[in-house]
C-alpha cells in the first residue's frame, strides 16, 4: 500500500496543526495540504486530489457539509467529517453529503488514526458515541418494521450481498469480480437495487445498509 495523502480542513489553526501532527506521525501518511475554510477545501481538493479529507463542519465561507458535496462531485476521495456536535439529523446530513466517516472532535485525539484507517480500507467510520446513536435509531426503526411485517422483505440475500459490497465502497467491476458476475450483470443488479430502494446516491445506499444491519456503523 502506497503513501496515503490527506487534506486537513479546519478554520482553527491550533486544531488543524494538531490534526496534522497526528497524521504526520503515522508511517506512510502525509499531509498533502491544509484549508482554513470550505471554499479553500474545495479548491485544494481539486488541486491536490487527496486520498482522504478530514473536514470540519463549522467553517466560514462554506460549511464542511456543502464543501463535501461539492468536492465529491468533482474528486474521487473519501471524507471524514469532524465536528463538536452529535445528533440524528446531523448524522443524516453527513451521510447525505456523501461523507464516509463522522468523528467527534472530543474523540479525535484517540480515534483519528482508527477512523482514517477505516476509510483507507473503504470502510465507514462513526465515532463510538455516534455509532451508538445510529444503532439506537436503527433498533427503533427495526421495531417499527417488525410491527408492520415489512422487516427483511425488501431484498434477496444476493441483493443484500451486493448492497454490502457497494456500501463498502466497491465499484461495479469489483462487485462483479467478488461475486463471479459479468460487469454488465453487476451494473444491472446495482441499478435494480437503487430503484427498488429508492436510493439516488451511494450515500443513500450506505444509510440503508447501516439501518438494515448490512454493514456495521
């Protein structure tokens, strides 16, 4: 595995430098660039094409969520959202923006490396407190589905397998290889699943996979 290049976006210089220090101390990781607001983060992402972006939500000029949306439309990268706040609506916003990770600033000192390593392996990452909130929300929704008799009836086992691979960041070609399918067949499965679940993006699919215990939060 080659060098992992990261972009760190936070408007507080001390926080940004602290994050950079943690990253630089990890073997094989380098800070490719820094940004102090959302617009600069978008510009730097396009210029530097980092593998992972550590993105604060609350930044001037352009907030981290909107910056993430703009970046992911233009650059193939992974975004780890960094915030002081934890709430179900905010978690949904983070997933809708397309970010693959959610880390509380209070946990950054102990969990930043673990979070970046998860994204490096094409996994999602939620800080422990947020993961518990996601789990609690999932359990409540699952209970409602069980009461209505709908739980578990939406996808076949093969479709759930494909959802997991896609939610873990695999391309249609990688799904085809993993399951012994043609790329065309994998793409057809993907299109059918997205339509069946009314998902319009990979972020929607990740959210569905988390809600339905297909991938771990």
